[in-house]
C-alpha cells in the first residue's frame, strides 16, 4: 500500500507542473509574503462530513466564485488540469477526499492567460484567517479557514503536505506563481493555500 501511495504521489507532483502551462498575464500574479507560509492553526475545526462531490468554490476576500469540474489522472499518470479555454473554472481532484471529508481535498485552477487573469490569479493575496467556502452536491457548504499560503518551486513540490493524510477535513488550493519562463511557457513555482474546515452550513435553497 505504501509503495502504491509513493508512486501515485510522484505522478501527482509531476502533473502539477502543468498547472498554468503557457499562460501569462501582463504584470504577473500576486505573490504571498514569506510570513504567510508559517502555519497558523485554525482556532477550531468543524465536523467531518460524508463524501459528496463539490460543485462550487468561493473565496470572498479575492472575489472568486467558480464552478468546479472533476479532475482525474491523464493517460500518462499526471493529474489533469482544467481545460485551457475555461479559465474561470477550477477543478477538484476526484481521486482524493471531497471537501469536508477527513483528509486533504485538492482544488486546482489556472492563474492567467494572454487574455488576462484566470480564476486563481489573486490566490497569492490570501492570508491566514481568510475564508474559503465549497458548496457540495448534498446541499452543505464546507467552510474552511486559511492556515498558511506558500510559494514553492515546482521542482520541490511538497507532495506529502498537499496530498498526505490528515486527522481532519482539510483543503488545498493550487495554482502557478513566481517568475515566468518564456522559453518553456511556464511559471517556475506553485502557489499553495492550506486550509482547515471550521464550519458547515446548509446551502440556501435555490
């Protein structure tokens, strides 16, 4: 079992190199300060929920409200990314926990394109204490509190921290960041937001 996890983790880390491939804004996306990477544990944690697929992610402090697509693994074993022509949509990695379940749920999104900002362009502005809300198919909204935000080289992607087991319901948001390599048409780094579920509420009827 451990060998299988190690192989899967390596493939997932490799796949994240593709997030934001070939996309670039005029001035570059915001980057988090070093102090934001220091974990600040949420004051309390909400109840762990049963499995239910997420349908929308909202990050009020940066004005994000986006539908969620399901992402699996590509034919080469790398993690899929949202289609490049749907830049205002994020994707949930459906081989892992759903947001609200015990474990680390992972949501990926592009940062920008030649046409401008994409769904997670402002992700680097998040700070510990900010709120993230994920609406689920079961009518519940899992509310998460940001604990840390870090910028890391794609060559040193922290696979275990992002995908590893947790004793609570956690969430990771991932996009590109850092400087842009014109020759490779790719950003050098990833921006990763770590959050813990702190509340659950019933979604209002539509």
